């Protein structure tokens, strides 16, 4: 070995003495050593490169290598500083574009830390550039870089008078004013449509407060969230009317035509009071629905009027004393309460004050002022009383129907405090009997088939007449009382 580990050459044998015989082993060993040194890459310390090829020599001299490649696999190729290229079909090429040529530059600290820039090579026009970085031996993903100035001009608004097409979105989640344009006092901000007309304007900071912002076209919010304003929002600022639309169907809106407000597309639900100084009209078969109170005649607390339809003849009016329903019948599909807060009530008919239906608060309903004509059945769970004047004193005639099922010898009923007749039917056998009662006495007038199924006697403690089952078995009785005097 002619050189040591530091690349320094030394003689393999000691120097020979002048005038003495040179041994062949010394001579041959020395020439062989020289031969080996001349055919071995010369180390850098001896003026060489330490390599037997241009690539390794450039690496050893810390130089950059041109035209590395053809790169066939971008994930495993041993990039060093310099240029490189790859032909179509290279594995792991930028964005998987294995059908393209790429040329580029590699920046290397060592084999484990490299940055490569690969340019798509297609025709005479520069195209896309991609960058990839390897750190500590691990490659990251490809990233496309911004293009030429022409590309930037097409992608960004970067010169005066330039035009941008498409949406401008500003993400202001971390700052209070994500998009701000500052103008001097008395200077406006305007957004113009294609015709040059102002679509949004004017805003300025002249004076103590900003002047109103005018929008001379439709305003639509595309992002989810409200449109907030601490001042006024005016629709149709330049005209007599305007509209506010809800949703995107075009059928839900509040509009003012210069004379009337129209709410279209659904009912109006109000959870608090509505105070209106003019009429409120529901059209198209709609309704005004409120979970709170609705007042009419608010300016005049003694009266008010609700109109139905538009002919002026259908209305409910309070004139300060009475309610007047005009223009049609009142059909009630649920309960009708008369004087709900009290125990009595009266319904008047006509205006004479003598035709009425009255409830006295206990058990008596009184129909006064005329006969009751019934064209069908009368079903009653209590008494049916017909009252008229027979002179002085006046007496009542009522028919009270009751049924009872009792055992043999058991009490059927006690009919208290009356004078009149009792019609009693045994529903089990069909035998019917008639009794006349009065002044504490009772007389059996007749019985069907001449049979008797009951016994009766006056009961002073109850001040009434007691009827007992004497049919010989349990039976159901129906009992009707014709009362002509309300005392025994």
C-alpha cells in the first residue's frame, strides 16, 4: 500500500547505498508501488480528486453536478447539488405526472437533507414548477410554486386598473376588520356595476358619524349568518316603495308599494303586541295570528272594529257598550261561555228585554218570553220543567225521568216535596202503574194487567213518598214524576 490513511505516499523500502548491489525485491517492490499509486485515484491532499469518475470527483471537491439523471425514481435517487432531469415514466414524479419531462435543480447539504425544484418541460412556453424537500432522510410532498409574472397577473390583482374575475373572499376570523378601506374625510367608497352606475355607495367619514350606505341593487347574503347594521336599512331608497325578500324562492317577501304593506308567502306570527295606526289586512285567504294581544281602536279605548273581507259589511264592532257582529251568522264549533267568571248567565233575544234564556246559578234554566218548540227528541238527565201562571199562586208542571235497579222489597225511590202523579214502569216485566200523590196521601189509580209490583207510603222524615219493589225479584224500574205542586 503506497499511501497511508491520510493519503500521504512513502517509500516501501529504505534507500539503497551507493555502489552496492540493488536487490531485485527492492527494485520490483518499489516499481510495483509506483504502478499501484499511478493507477489509483489520487487523493485530494496529493492534488487529485479521490475518485475514478466525474460524479464522485465533483462530490469530493464539493462541486455541483450538472445533468444528474435520467432520474427514474424521485424517492430513491441520490440527489446531490446541481441540475437533474427525468424522462416520462419516472416514479413519484411531481403530482404523479409520469407522462412529462422534468428538469430542475437540487440543493443539498448532504444526502439526507435536500431540496429539489422540478420544472415541467413542455414546448417553448414555461409551465409549472414544483418543489419537494427531504429532511433527515424523509421526503415531503410536492408543492406547486407560483408561476411567471403573466401567471401572477392572471391569478392576482396586482397593478393599478387591473380587473379581477371571480369571488374575493377575506377570512377575518382572527381580526376585527378583515377587509378595510380607508378614505379621507368627505371621500366616498363606491362599488360600480358593469354599466358604470353606482351599485354600492356612498360611504364617507365626514362629520361625527358616517352617512347612510345606499345600495342601488339587490342585496343578497350568500354566507350563513345575519346582516347586521347599527343604523337604518332602507329598501328602495330612491323610490316610493321597496321589498325585503326571505329565502331564495322569490315568493317570500315584505313589500311596500307606496300605499300598502304586503307580506307574502306565509302567515305572520307575532309574540308581542301589534300597534297599528292604520288598517291591518290579510289577503289571499290568509290570517293574522298572534300569541299575544291584538288591539283595535287603540287610539279610542272605548270602541274598536275588526273587518272581514273588503266589502265593508262584515265586521265585529264594539261601540263602547255592546258588541255588534254584522254581515252573517256566528257559527261556534266549541264552547260558548256566557258570563264565564260568574255562576249565572243570561242570553237575550231581540231588544225588548223580555225574551231570554237564564241560568240562576243552581239547577234551574228559565226560558222566558215564548213557547219552546222542539222538532226532535229532548234528552235530559234531569228535570224538564214547564212553568206558567195558573193564577195566584203559580204552579209548575215538570216531568222527571229516573231509572233504578233494586232487589225485592228494596226501596226504589223517595220522591220528595211534591203533589202530582207518579208513573212507574217495571222494565223487567213491563207492568206499568199510576199513582196520585198529595197532602201526605197516595192512591194507586191503575196498573197494567191489574198487577201490582210496588208498594208506596208517605215518609214524613223525608217529606216524600217511598216506593218499594214488591215484584218478588230484582227488577229495573223507570219512574216519571208529574209535579204540579212543589210541596207534599
